[in-house]
C-alpha cells in the first residue's frame, strides 16, 4: 500500500521472521537507522511495517537494511505488457520511470518481448500503479495478469507485423510515384525532359508534395505521434530521430516549393522523395523486425500449443465436453487414443503408453497404469484411460514451464549493463552530431542543401534499435530452444554465468546413477540352476521392504519367474534374512552372515571380492547350509552418464563428483565414467566446502544435483543445475532445471549458454560497429577526400537492415542441437540378459 504525504511516500511492508517483541524493536531500530525513513511502526500480529519513505532513502536501501537486520521484506514480481518501444533508449527510459515508483527494487525491460518484469516490495505498489508510471513516461502499459492459459507472445507480434505490413504497403504505393517522378530523370535523362515539357517541374513537385504529405500523415504518423512528444519530454528516442529527419526534409521542400525566395540563390531543391522513401524503408524494416520477433517467441507458442482447449469430463457417468478453464481438481477426464492429456493428474481407470517427449525429451513412450502420474500436454498412445485431475490451470507442470521460460526470456544479463549506459545518451548524442554536421557544412560546405542532406542522413542512419535488440532477442531464442531440448533456465542470468564455468561437479546418487539398487550380477556354483536360485532368493526377499530386496524381486519378475511360497521369514539386523522356501532352509545376506552360520563360501569368494571392487554389494545365497549363488546389487550408472562426461571433456571442462558414499564406491563410479576429481564421504555442508575448494583450484564451478541434501551446494555453485526428477527443494534452489533425469542435458545447457553468449557478442559488435562507422560517413567526413556522400534514402535502408541483421542472427540459435542424444533407461531385463 502506498499513500503520498508531505514528507514522502507512506509504505506498508510485510516482513519475515518476526517472532517476538524483541524482533519488533530490532526491526524498527534498523529502519530508523536508514536516512530518510521516519514514522516507523512494526506490527508483530500481522508481521508488517508501516513507514514514511523520504529522500535519500529508497526501496532498495530499505530492503537492504531489513535484510541486514534479519527481517527481510516480502518481495513480489509484477509483469507489464508495454507498447511503443522501438529502441534501446526507450528501454532505458521505461526502466528509469519504473525505478522511480515507490516500492520498486528492480526493473528489467525486454525490447524484443515488449515486456517489463518489476521486482517490488510486496504490498508497496500495484501493477496498475506501475502501468501508469510507464504510460506517463510515454509508453502505454497494461498489467500482465498471468492467466492460467497464457496467450502466445507470437500472436501479439503477428498482429503487430500485420498492422505494420499494411502501413508499409500503403506507404510504398504512395511513395513509388514520388520516387519515379524525382529519381527517374537521374536514371533516364529523357524522362526528366518529358516531365519538364508535359506537366512541368512545378506540377511534378506539387504531386510529390501531396503524396509525400499523405505518406507522413497516414502510414508514417506513428513516428511523429511518438517521436515529437518524446522530444518535448527531453527523452528523445528512435522515433524522434526519424521524425526530425523526415520533417526537416519535408519542411525544406515545402519552403522550396511555395516560398523559394526565402532560400539562397541556387539552393532551391526538393527532397520529398527522401522523406517518403525514408518512412517507407523504415516501415519495411519494422515489418521484417516484427516478423522476426514473432519467431523469437516460437518456443513459448509451441509450449502453449501442447495444451488442448477442451476436455471430456465424466459427470454422473456422462461425458461432457468442457473448456480447460472449467476443470477443477478431482474431475474425472476421459482421454482417448491419440489425444493430449489436458491437465496434470493420475490414471483412475485403464492403461496406456504415453509419449512424454515434449516435456522430458525421452524418446520412448512410458507405460501408465492405475495410479500413474500424467502430465498435461503429453500424448496418449493406443489405450483409453480415465484420469483424475490433480493440478489445473496455472498449477500444471506445463504452465510452470511456460512461466519459467518467460521469466528467463525476460531477464536482463549483466552484459546488458554497458548497453544501457550507452543507449540512454545515444540519441541525444546523435542529435548533437547532426547539428554539428549541419553547422559545419553550412560554414565550409557547398551550400545549404548539402548541409541538410548531411544532417538528415545522420539522424536517419543512427540505429539504437539494433543495440536494444542485440541481447534480448538472443536470450529469447536461446532459452526457448533450450526449453525444447529439455533444459529450463529458471534465471536468465544463468545463461551468462554458465558460460564462465570451468568445472562441473556432480552429485552421485540419483544424478549420475539411477538412485535405486538393481541386480547387476548373478553367479551360481557348478550344477546349480541360475533361474531356480534367483526364484528362491526372490521368494524370501519378497517378504522384506529393503530396497536391495526389492531389486532382487524386480529382477525375478523381469525374467518372468514364478516365486514359490516362503515361510518362517526372519530378518537378522546387520546380517541378512533367513526362512524356509519349499521346505529348504534359505539364507541371504552379507559374507558375515555366512561366516556366522558356518557356511563355506568356497569358489565364489574371489568373485565376491571383484564385485566389491566394482562398487557392487555382494549378496550370498545359501541353501541347506551350502553357498550356491552370489548376487551383485548396485546403484547402476545411468545410460547417458558416460557420454555426458565425455561431452563435457570435449568442451574443455573438468569434471568432479561429490558424494556421501564411501571412497571405494565413489571412485569405482568415477573410474567407470572417467571423472577427473572425486570427493567422497562428505555430508551436505561438506559439499559446500568441497565446491569452494574446487573453485579455488579450477575457477567458476557448476554443481548438478537432485536431492534435498544437494540444495546448499546448488546455492553455493556459480551455476546450480537440478535434475528435474529430483526434489522440489533442489529445483527451487537451482538456476537451471533439466526436464528429465538424463545427465547428458548438462552438456546441452552449457552449449546453449556458450552459443547464446557468442551470438549476443556478435550482435553487440555489429550494432556498435555499425553506428560507430556509418554515423561519421553520414555526416560527410569522407566527402572531402573521396567525394562520397551518403544519401538519406541509403541511410534509411542501412538503418532498417541493421535491426533485421541482429534479429536474423539471433534466430540462428533455433538450430542448436543437443551435445548428447537423449538416452532411454535400461530395464531389469536388459541388465540380466
């Protein structure tokens, strides 16, 4: 809540960690210590703080003061849809207007998306108030309410492109006669004589005046409606440059046509065609730009397109078709073969195979039976199922992915800071150069018309658009393509941070390994049937809930074995289990169980030693006092783990594994995968210490993990990468989330980061080099030595192509391919085949 007072703005903030009267006193003391803050009242009952905010205090300084005191204020993020932004100068001015609003901590404006993401102190302001601030600055804004089913950003860009195309075609139709009348004689001299002897030059200029005025006042009016008001506010932008340049050419021509006596002798000439062609070419550039912008958001559009518009709900036993917005948790929904799953839920009836590749990237359909989870946007196979909805609207996985990608695309990278500092003063600087060029050529040049051409060319050729689009378009396309490849950037800034990484550290269990034990080896003594031994072992293990026991039972089921009846089950803590199977005494457990029971391990002892060296747990099976089989159980390495480590090495990165397992188990996995460094037997806080040591030795580090115990390390790393199949805590702590459990996506994330940052640097180099090189040429610095003078028409064409080049270069990121192909998890059957 914000109210204005004579002393400043009255704010109400919501605080965390207020537990007692002592907390209240300390919070009030911290706030009153901030210069400019007064009338502080902290309320323990509703955990709020009311205060008056005056100069020099700011929302940022108040938030920092509360953070330091240990009572952080709640933050919120508000999103605005913006209109009227055309260049980087517009971005800087919108951000400045938003940051001046009470309660605003930061503002990130994205030119390519036409969107602003504003972090505020919760309750200190509203989206409507921020929209008014942006609108008052000259850029109409509306709150983005984050509907459950968001509209595709491509649709908005398509509508914009259609409107600009219509204006361009109209301008081109009106400009063509003007161009032919004025320039035709330069190309074909007889045409000039024909015009002179038929309608006459005065009539020709009159026709050009009428048509050019229509071009400027009709399809080109937006330049003037936006450019001149920005000039009056002393905040000139790209539109201001175009408006000033074309207005100057038009006004000079009007004087030459209707009051030639005002001009010096020999300087009477018209530049109607220059004004008309400039507007037409810039409209062409903006049309191509809008089309390209639409393609930058294609990834979001495709994600939104995964969601069907309707669903068949079972109500009182009758199928009713309802829109997705009418679904509620608990609804029973019929999904026919080939249809998309509408929302998140679980199978209530039936079974099928579901293609989840669009969410996880895994290429093979997954079998779904009663109770199995279904994710909205995935495709049902050949079976018909009834699902019970659990998450609908904005709570679905797909909606969360869309929000995550949008947030990443709207982020402002640190590299953008330089651009922001330059572009805020770029347009005023161009105007100064134009004035200097006109004044210089008036003093030392041939005539007034030459000076006019130089000034107009400078105004028109300057392109802050390219500088403004260089970073956000690459970020939008790069993060969108990453989402299609199963890599979700929760924070757009991770794009730049990930590029600097020199070492990637992995958690072991659940990240590089399956996270569950499986039967990997089965050896029997001579004369013993392997299938019978496994069946006997599984029959007894079926009575246990231990994960190792479940691995043995799963292996037996995978082979299609029928398990005999087991009796007299007894668990011997720390040793193993015993019981009766088909009247035979069965023992299963560690070597120490065999030793305790006096069972001779004989020829299988050497094999047990080898299994231990391979980080596998040896289990002995004894029947009637005789050791007959040895089972090897291990948390098996994921199929794509070795390829993922190899891909990282190929990228010139070092790898490490940090694990709480024993040194032998961790080293065995590291040797199998070719990992460079191993840190074993560490607790969760020990992982943080290990990361700090690795950073000191190798530089910036990324950490890849999946569990609650990995959260501290994910937060400590320069880039935290969470496996999407992991816990919510890990996902919330990470900067990057992999949609599936495939570790190969780590290399893809790094590849996207590297290519996107390289693309951004290419765009920035082009944008700055273009303006640095061509503005002096337009001003005429080459004319004395070479006689080369850039015409306003060529300047307009060059400016339009500059933005199109930046956008086209960014769109190349749509073709990034994964470093490591998606892998399909092995099954128990494959393990024992």
